[in-house]
């Protein structure tokens, strides 16, 4: 089953659909989400992009461990450059540019940062 981070609210309430979690597991999800947020903000900032928001999906393995079960990409994040230009899936959603060119530019920025 999958839990979307957007379902874990800042006020500590949680809305889960088909995902059974203990209070400590919910706290784990929130803690991991905060850590991932800090890591992603740093990575994107290093290449001149601002992380506006993002989506994470967590899953449960057969042995009960909870894992990050989704990609992290411009498809799952909203990223803006210094000029406020979208460098994410909104380019497609809003028809404001070429998605392949935009994603290629993000990839080039990441590769050149190595």
C-alpha cells in the first residue's frame, strides 16, 4: 500500500487510505519526509533551482519495513529557477514549454554539478 506525504498533515493528523500504520510509524514517515526535504532543497539549490514542493510515496515490504517507493524527479517535484521559470512537470501541464528540453536542462545541471 502507498501513503502520500500530502496525507501527513503539519498538525500531526493523518489521512491514510488502505495503509495501516502505528503512531510510531507515522512519526517515522514524517521524520523521513523532513530529512528528504532538507536533502532535496540542498541538491536543487546547488544547481540554482528552488524546491517549491514535492510528492513522496512510501510502501511496506513483505517483512514490514517501510521504504521510499517512488522516484524523485522533476515529475514528482515542483522546481523553479531564479527567474521563476518552471523546471518541472508544470511545463507540460500548463503548456509553457518543451518538457523534454526542460528535463534535459535539469539533467545537464545535475551532471555538471558533479
